[in-house]
């Protein structure tokens, strides 16, 4: 984990929740109005604009990645998705 990686995760989650780059930049302490966020982390996906994002959670919902260690290599990963009951 690096500080840049944590900021990238923060930007990803906030964008998925519909926050603008200007808002995220202010939250990160940038004084660029969002231009640094876009330059460093890329643009917002078009389908995420106007609230179309997946509204990602700060915490994972699936099994931890290490549950796959030592298991059959042909087993499919959980990918954080819950099975329908």
C-alpha cells in the first residue's frame, strides 16, 4: 500500500458515488479545481456522470482474496459478488 494507491482508491470510490473532480480535489486538499485529479487519475467514465456510477463501497463484501490461497487452481474467484439466495 502506498499513499498514491490509497488516493487512487479514494478517487475511484468518490467518483463512483457521483462526486465531481472539483469536489474530490477539495477533499484531497488540491487547489487546482480538479485538473490535477483528472490529469493523474484520468477522466471520469462517461456512464458515471450524472449519478450513473456503481456507488462502490469503502469495504469489500465478498470473501477475502487470501481464501483462494492453497485452493484448487481451477476454482473460480469470488470477485466480491454475493450469490443470489
